[in-house]
C-alpha cells in the first residue's frame, strides 16, 4: 500500500472515530419494561405478541417473546403504560397502570390461559416494593413530588438532599438555579462532593467535571433519580453518586402552566445580625416567574414541549466583619484586647518590634521586644499600608465589648441591570432558563 493510500485511510478513519466518540458521551436515562409470558403451567410461550402502549403519547411498541418466553422493551420515557400479551389459541391479557421510572426497568410477567371463547383479562399493575431487575440502589423523585414540593430558589436539586445516603456539605443561604455551591456540594454515600455525576436527559450537566452548570426549571422537570450505589458501568467514571434528571416531553394532549414566586421586604423578617446591631430591615425583592406548554405537533408522532423561567432580584447581602479601630489605624494598639483573665481584667494583645529579634543565649530561643506602650511609631509605618488602611470603611457599630471585633455591618446589593421599556427604569434580573424538549416517534398509527 502506498503512502498516499495509507494517508487516505487515516483521513477517513479519524472522522469515524470522532463521530463514534460523540455517541458515547451520553448515558442512558430512559427506563424499560421486561418480563416473561407463560401458560398456566408456568411453561414459556414462544413467539407471543406483547404490545407496549404509552398513555402519554399514544404510541405502540410491538415485541415478540423469545424461546424462553422473555420480552424486553428498553428506551421508554418515564410515564404510565399498558402491556398487552396475546397468542393464537390463548386469551389476551392486558396490564394497565404500568409505571416506568427514570433509569429503571419494570418487570411485568403475563400468564395466558387457553381460550375457549375470545376474551381479554385486564389486570391493574402495582409497583414492586423490591426492584428485581437491577442491583441499582437509590431514590426516585416522581413528577408529582417535583411539582408540589416547596423549593428554595426553585432549585430541583434541593429534593436530592432527602434521599438516603445524601449529606449536604455546604451552607446554602440561597439556592437559585445559578448558585453552583448549593447544587453541587452534596456527598452521596460518603463520596467526595465534587465526584458526583449529574445527568440531564442522559447528558452531563457538569462544568469541569465537578460543578453543576445547568439546573432545569421545575416546570420542565418530569422526575429524577438519585443513584447512590451499584449503578451500571455506564456511570462508572464517578467516585460518588449519580443524579439523573429527565425533562418533560409533549403528549397527545396540550398541557401548560404559569406561575410566579416572589419575596418582598414587607413580608420578610429582619436578620439576627441586623437586630443585634440595631440595623433596620433592608430591602429585598425576588421575583421568579415563568411557564410551560407542551402538546402534539403531529398526533401520535411528533410532540413538543417548551418551558421558560426568569428570575429578577434586588437582594441586599448583609454581613458583619471587623475593621481597625480609629486608634489602631494610627498604630496605637494599647486598647486592643483579646480576652480577659480569671479576675476579669482585659488582656492586651502585645505587638512586638520585628527589628529587635535576637537569639537569647540562656534559653537558646529568639526573642523580640514589644513596642513601648504597644504603639507602633509613625516612622516605622509603611505609607503603602497606611493608604490601604485609609481605604477601609470605618466601623459603624460598637462590636464586641472586649475585642471590638464585628464592628462593621455592611449591606451589599447584588443586582444586574435590566432596562424596562415600559417605565424606562432599571429592573434587576439575574437568570434566564429556557428549555426546549421535542420527541419524535414513528411507530404510532394515525
């Protein structure tokens, strides 16, 4: 083979390898139904017809049983289904209300009785208490719970905290969709918080393999599952757990929602620190609003779903900290105390002159002399340091009665500007979460 031919083969092989790698990026998030079709004696029925009917979009999937009477229907979106088994010479059996959950396989076994006259047996399915199809351990948050649970900041990952084995590893003062710390910092079964995988419709939603980069709106979330241990090898890169989220898709009926959640100053209580320092209640406004709509584009074939959410906020972020007192700004630390002795006398924090450092021969240790009166001379103070200190705000509250710490209470207003055309004023906004989900299925009949 010539060098030119070899180059051509490599030129064709590289795009193929790249394309195949793209197919391996997403993990499977859909569920499935499997089971066995037998006669009353427990013997397998070969080549029986099993029809899986979706109650959401009206599509049917037809499967034949194998020599062991087993059928499998993978890649089903979450929802309720009907499973019908039939075979010539047998009565058909239909099982209703079969629930398929995210990343789980539901087992439905069918028993067909010999037919004397044509008839159909209808059985209502009840979910098994124990999943016999997989060793995967975890907790599924269904659609009803997703929609009806009050959530801080409308962040669906707050519900993952209630799953067994999940521990929150950081304080979440606010849990808005873009607050990365609150969404990411949870330990699953003792794993590292940065070692969890988060999947949205089978695609990783992590930034730099550690932080959650996208949180779907509640109105667009169908259900999600926290997988804590013994999950499939397709999730195997993670050292922690897996949070698997599936978004909604359209059905044969139109459904929609509209909502607004708001916080307002007149409804808020004052913070503990503000009350302690006699500061008034600060202004705080949060408006989270949006909606969703889904339905058929081509009945039984093409469906669409769209969700929109926007958050507008004007939030003060109060905090208490410590700054130098007026005397300390001048180098006078004679009234800088760190505590009291057993008699209740205040103890001064001694400031030493670094230029007097020397070796004490008797103790074989280095010693220094304190500044006289615990005051640093002006001649030894750096002008750069003085400029930095002068740029700090002065304390506005008394602070601790002994140490004078926590003598500054500040309120920072976190906002971003949105120009409102109706009034021409600035309205703050911080987040926009559009979600568009479409599904297509050509197996249905019109």
